[in-house]
C-alpha cells in the first residue's frame, strides 16, 4: 500500500542534495508542499537510517550524511517504508479453513518476494539521479494551459 512517504523522502533528499550546508525543514517542506511537522517525521526516519544529519538550534536544519550519489533509492525506501509494499490482511484467517490455515505464510512469502524485487530495482538509482532528473524536468516547464470556455 503506497503511503507517499517514500516519494516525499526522495523529494526532500533531492532538495538537500543541492547544498552541502543543508536547509531548514520549513524550506524543504515548502518544496515538497507539505507541513513541516509532517516532513520532520520523515526526516527523523532518514536521520535514524544514517542518510541525513540534523543540526539543532537557530541555524539548524538538515543535510545529507553522505553524497547524493552514495544514497540509493533502496536505502531511502528501507528507511521510510520498512514493512515493504504489501501489508498482510488485518483480519485473522480462519485456521479451520484449509486456505486460511496457510494464508499468512503464503502471503508473507509473496510479500517478501515483492519487497526484494522492489529494493533490487531501487538499488539501481540514487538520490543524485533523481535530483538531476528533477532539475532537468523543472527547467522544461509546460506552458500554462488556457482555461476552456464553455
């Protein structure tokens, strides 16, 4: 189940990649277009994973803990979505049913395969890759659309 945390984390890291000095959470949140308190929760996970460092105080903020080229998207995903892309059913399967009795194990195996495949794909991309792509795409802004007249 996609929560959007991964996309926001990658966006925040791409912003932080623009400066060795880092930025305050309010600045990063303005780029992501989310509330700074919500973004700080994501940044806290990135700090815990060793991807970002935090500075406290008046001149505080966040910066990358290592170069953007050394942070894979798999690192980011693992930091903010540790459960993986597939969540088990919140309902307890009926153990007397032949299917229900084995469903938790069967689904867990499928979920693990999905997570491993996703992480393998994300390991091929870095924060630097996304940051560069975003900068290029941002320079090629679409022309403003004209409002249709009814």
